[in-house]
């Protein structure tokens, strides 16, 4: 049993956790058998068995059974259920379309129902059920209310609400203006821009994956891997001093992992050429500025002629460049995460003179 715990704790390290999750994500999209009822039920049972068996470990239950962490556990099962349901319907429609049949949604009866009484009755019943659930929840589970704020004693770890844990995790890898302002704005703008960027008529009104592999894959990768995964890591794996802990490890407040932050300018000038950093900021940060310009401006045309050629031909110049900018901004997060974990890499461009860091 201890060997199994050690393996799970090792797999919960940042590099292993993110890498294995990414591999599992692509396996999920590649192999469709898991969406069938029996394999899906087996996965659900395995998840529940893992959860309840792990409750026997005092370190695990101490974190997972916290009153404000219980909704996150429920959220994981709910997200998993709806992910399974949507992909199941998409894969079934792909098989039907391949046979020349219409999708399942087209065969459903298009009976018109009035808002009153059908919709109002349904909403009223849901209102009653949710009210009962919240009352029972508030009686059985103690509210996680802490002592009044004390400026001389901060919680360790000091965590944001769960819906901001993804942003708090991004603060480890990016400057606050990027992680707290630019990226959240790009997420909102990107979601608003989807109908204008993606004009593919296929998939409107029905679930499909084969007809929209890239579109569905990009969206799910951003949502599942780069958002839900960061919430999970921030909730269950980030402990005192914002260190990573395995699910069965004790959250030791005395654990300190010294990090020697290093910037690209230091790697280039000090380590590669063995010289002091130049005094002029534009010379010192020239390597990072060049890499940034190449990544944002030279890479899109290259992708337009290779991997994303089909997207460029379908979208046109303007929409393709907007799409590519949003895509590269999203992919900068996993790139920066691996650089941080592997090399203690902090900033690509470090300009304290202008309070500007990338």
C-alpha cells in the first residue's frame, strides 16, 4: 500500500502531473471506446473506489474533506460526467454521419412547448430541489469561516477562492500584469471572438468531433488542461509556502525549496558568453525581445504554410492572425510551466526599469 502511495505522490509532482494529464487528454480524444456505457461505468467506479479508499489516509482526508474543498471534488465528477456525455454523443453522431445518416439531433421530434407551464414548472421543481440540497448541505457541513483577518498572521498557504486558483497558479509563471490582467482579458475576448473566427457551419445544432477535431481539441485543451487542471493543482496539491505536495504527503510548513530564478538574459550573456549583463536594457534584453517577436510574428506565417495551412485558407489573413495570436498566447502557459519546473526559468524579458516582464 505504501508503494502505491509513493507512486501516486511521485506522479503528482508538477512535471509528471501535467505531462500525464496531457497524455491522458490526447488518449481520451484518440480512443473512443471509453465513452461506451460499460467502460465509462468502470471508470466511474474506479474513481469512487480511489476516492473512498484514499479517505483512509489522514493526510488525504485532511485536504479533500475540508468544507471548502468538497465542492471541488463534486465539480470534478460533474465535469467528467458532462465531458463523457458530450463526447459520447459526438462520437455516435460521427458514426451515423459516416454511414450517411443524419445526426441524432435531427431525428428528434421537433415539438414546440410553451414557456408556461412546461419550462416554468421544470424551473420551479429545480428551484425546490436545489433549495433542499443547500439546506441539507448547510446543516451537515460546517461553513469554512475563519478568524477575523489579522495583518500580522497570514494563512499558509494563502489561497484565492477556487474559481481564481487557476489565475493564482499562473502567477507562479508570469508577471502579475500578464497573469492577472492580460490573460483573463484574452480568455474573455477569445471566447467572444469564437463565433467570428470559427465560421465552420458543421456542428451547428448537433454534437460532432470528426468534423471539428481541431476546434473541439483546442477548446477542451484550454478548458480541461489549462484551467480545470490548474484549479485541481491549486486546491489539492499546493500546500504551505505554495510548494507541491502529493495527495498522501503531510503538508509540512517547514518544507522550503530554494529556487534560484534565472532570466533569459542571464542564460544568454552570463552562462553562454561568460560576461556581465550589459548596462543598456535594450542590449541586455535583446535575446528575449527577439524570441518574443519571432514567437508572435514569425511563427504564425510559418504555421500558415505548414501545420495550420488549412486554417489559413479557410479563415483568411485577418481571422487567421487573430486565431493564431490567441492560440500562441494560450500555449505560452504550458511552455512557461515546463521552463519554470525544469530550469527555474522566470522571465523571457525582464525590464525592471519599466516594470515590464514577460
